C-alpha cells in the first residue's frame, strides 16, 4: 500500500494497493474535503477508485460516500460511519450498484447499537437502468440480497460482518517513530491526531493551523528558489486529475515471503 498527498490546494491524495496472492490491485484519487462540527467531523471524498480483478479481467469503478466520525467530546460513543450515496460500476458486465447509507440516530449512537438497516442498494443494468437486485442491511451487521426476478425468494445473506471479521484478521504494522520520513502523515499530523482523540478541540485546531502555516512557508521558499515540486510515488496523467503509481518503486521495495 502506497499513499501520498499529491496536491495541497485542493487537497488530493493518490493511493495504490496491490495483492498479488489474491490477484487484485486498486488505484485511487481522493479529493479530501473535511468539515469540523465540534463533536464530529465529516469527510467528503471526491474522485474515484478503480479496482482491478485479474482472474475476471474486470475493472470496478468506485465512488465513495461521506465518512462521518463523531464522539470526540464525549457526546455519544465514538464511531465512524458512511453517509450518503456511493456507486460501484463494472463496464464489462454492464452492471452498477448504487448504495445509500443512512446515519445512525443519536439514541443508537449513545447506546452503541447497530443501526439495523442503515444501508440500501440497487443493482441495475448500465444501458437500460433495469433493476437486477436489491440489497439492504447494515455494514456493521448483516447485508442481504434479493433478486428482482425472484420476489418470492427469501433474501440471501450477502455479507456478515461478524463472520468476515473472524475470518479476515488483518494486522497492520506501523514504522517506528524514529524511522518515519519527515513528510509521513504520522509525523506531520501526530500531535493533531492525539489532540482529537483526547477530545481537545482547541488544541487540535492549533496543531492543524501550525501544520498548515509550516507547509505554506515551505511552499513559499520553494517558489522563491524556483524549485518545481513533484510527487514522490505518483506521476500526474494528462487529464490533470488522475495519477499513476510508479511501479519501479514497488519492484525495488518488494519483499518476497517464502
């Protein structure tokens, strides 16, 4: 997994993720637009992600919902949710899944309950818009599917959060603080992140402002020196909005596991 902020204004991050064992890769451009609401923050993510599945020779173009994180100041339990619409489109199969995420109620947030039915979706044909199937459920519980041409059939469990969590344990290993590059987000935003998790909104705002002022100063010095900045891991494409991962970096850093 490689991720890099490739633009400051607007804030844009490029991401590349590959798993050769499972035969898939993902390239993503994310235009980050955060809004702070005291006890919560909403992050709108523009751009899209393209997931390539090698064994099927299929590409899935994904747009993302808003990410909402609340409970910073002790009002309700800390939680992260998806809110709004997202789509998954596969041109090869002529199918598109349109998802709609509903936010939990305040009472559900206080109790730490599953929303029970916070996500609905429609699988449609791209060329005609005809309904193929519907899904409903909760991303932190069970999602069920019903085919449109089989209305009398019981909905089928498509996704079970509890089962998948037990079967797919992923342990993330972070580099030691002393090994971080100066531009690594863990180093740049570490103090701000700690303030957020400690519920100190004032300190978080101050740390955020300090980071932004430092970045502006670095950019000013670079412009005065006539230095052209470019991303370290990604190349900008001709459309001016998309980025391609520099694969030679991956080959040079690959670790073989026997």
